[in-house]
């Protein structure tokens, strides 16, 4: 926030690392034998430790070239993906979705399933309430990411570009978060195609309240 030139030194039981800031952006990270976003992810996921800040320390190199906000969103998204891959093998994600009446859920499922049958590029669709609780889920669960976004005052929408031409588009409407995971589709096309669909889903949810 201070647009500082600094390094954050991190020490933990499993290793030590550094996060370099230049003009307020993270430009390099290292942790044990890792560098870049891989190192930053390990540091963020540490369960304990301590840190100190040194001002006016220039980074030795640049391994990260994304804005701070996009970087944080991407890291949280990737963490959610990994958790989902482990949990899906143990139990059904859909079995956890019990935050809305069955009748409303069935209507949502009918609308969203028709969208999946129409567009093979659509990989996932989720609806969450303002606290990050799942209302509907088809695909991977980004609940912890939504919990973080729900803390941002005035949040409206964002997009995250992942590997393999995949985009995660998140839109907040009426205190609900709509998450679309889609591949081989431009962000501009996503913003044109999905508002009407989201409006239809909003009306279904309102009818169940």
C-alpha cells in the first residue's frame, strides 16, 4: 500500500524465504530452493513462523510480473483447485450443497445444466452467498477464494487467467457471488454472454427466499 521498495524476510520451522516488493508490487520471491510464484505460494501457505521487513532493498531478479491483486487471486484459486482435487475422491461436493431449498436448487440446476449442454467450453459454475457458503456448485469449489473476496468492500467483479486458456470470472450481484470457469473464451465475450444468465439465476434465488 505504501508503494515501497522492500524485502519481507520469512522464517518458519520448514524453511526461510524472502518476498521482494518494488513500487508496491511483488516482483520476486524465494523459499528454500523455490523461486517466483511457487515460492510465494509456499510462503503464503505456511502455518506459522515470523517475518521482518527491510526497506530500500532491491530485488536480485524479477520472477513475478503480475499485479498484486491478480497474483493473490490466482494463488487462492490454485489452492482451491488442489483442495477440490483431493476432496472429490473422498466424497461428493454436491452432497455438501444444502444452503437453499431443494426446489430452488433443482431450478438452478436445470438452468445451469442447459448452459453446460450448450457450451462445451464451460468447465464449472458456482453460486455463493456473501459469507462464502455454497449455494450451488457444478465443478471445482472456489469457496475459500470467495471468502477472501467477500471481505473487500465494494467488490463487483474480477477475472483470473489460468493456464490452458482458462478464465475464472467472478461477479457479485445482490450479495451473491457467481463464479464461471470457462476455457477458450475471451473475457469480453464472457461479459456479453453471461449477465442475462446471472439475472435469471438471481430471480430463481429470490423466489426461494
